[in-house]
């Protein structure tokens, strides 16, 4: 409670402004701390996801086990998920490797990943009809390219003939990815900026009160 009379050396209005700015400064610091902590936790989680998928792809490549993973982006893949077997499981290298193990019920078709979940396996994709695709590429690669021609999804492929790891994006195929290249692709996917309510709220707070807080800090010097 601010109590100032007319004889106070500091006018009531100035006290109210000072109190408001100090409160804003505290709120900005709390908001910034919360956002930094959230970003740290998010980064650790992203690193774990990248590690699990990378480990799976490299193991399958070494063993020359064919695989096709489709990672959903902004455009939903509900129709594709419905063509396969629903899993809705956490991402793990062991589970992904088991899915693609030859002669098992789910090894044919594509796995669809949404965020940090394996949504479905054995999904059916439409093949690309692009004439520029190399003849040495089979059905798996054509399916991987096809889904990226009609959506913004990203496909990861392991060739069962050569063990080569490839990525398809926007209808284009990049082949012969090593560990570093694969990790770079996955990191770029999972480090996309979130637009959730908390992030927007914290950004709004910093924009709204940041200027006042800076002026308050300068005044205190």
C-alpha cells in the first residue's frame, strides 16, 4: 500500500509510477526465467528424440534393413495414419527397429511420427510419378518422395539393397546421409519455433513491459 500525502517529498503519482515499473521489472524477470527453463527442457527432449531416431537409422543401415519414416509437419497426416496400424507410442530406437524387422507384421509400409509420438506403422503411401527419379530407386523411395510432394512432411529412408540413408523433402531426395547429416536434418525438424500459448504469452509480456523495465533499470543507475 502506497501512502503519500500532499506534504510528501515524492508526489503520489510518481510513487505509483515507480511501483508499477518495479512490478513490471519483476514480472519480466520471472517470465524470462520461465521461458529459459522451458527452452532448456525442450532442448534436452529434442536431443533425446534426435538421438533415438539417429541410432535406429544407423543400426538399420548397418544391417541393410529397409525402412521408411515419415515425420509430420504442419499439414496433418490423419488419412495416412488411418491406412496403417495405430500405435501412439513414445519414440525409441528399439521400437522402431522392431517395427522394421523383416518378416514381422509391421515391417512393410511407412511409420508416421507426429511430434514425439509414433502414431502408426505399416502405413500406405501414394507413389511419386516423377519422371526424374532414378530407375535404381524402388517402391520405398518413390513412396517417400510422393508424400513430400503433396504435404510438407519429411521422409527418412534406409535402402535394404545398399543400406544408404536418404531424406526426402518437398519432392526432392538427398542420398548418402551420414550421422552428422542425419542429425542435422532431425535437429532442424525438432528445433522449429513453437507457437504455443505459453510462448506467446511470455513474448507478449517481454514486448509489453520490456521497455518500461529497461527505463526503470537505467533510472536506478
